[in-house]
C-alpha cells in the first residue's frame, strides 16, 4: 500500500509490482486474459477494475 500511495498521482496504470501481481493471480485463476480499466485506492485497500477478454481459444 505504501508503494501505491507514494506514486498514486503519477499512476497511469503502468504495471507496478503490486497491481501486476494481483492481475496475474486473477488471470491465472480464471484462465482468461484481463485488461485493466481503473486503479483506485480506497479506505480499505486497492481497487482494480478489470474486464475479461477471453481465454486461450479466443487469443490463439
């Protein structure tokens, strides 16, 4: 959280280690390619809005 709070003003959804790890875990768990739409820091943590783009069959 401190890493994100320190750079939230300049965050343009570039892959930071924290958000990348979360998105990778979600992609591996769902078996789908994800596209990040929005990152926000709320009072309870980091909120990442992402949408599913499909699985291996759609992208191969």
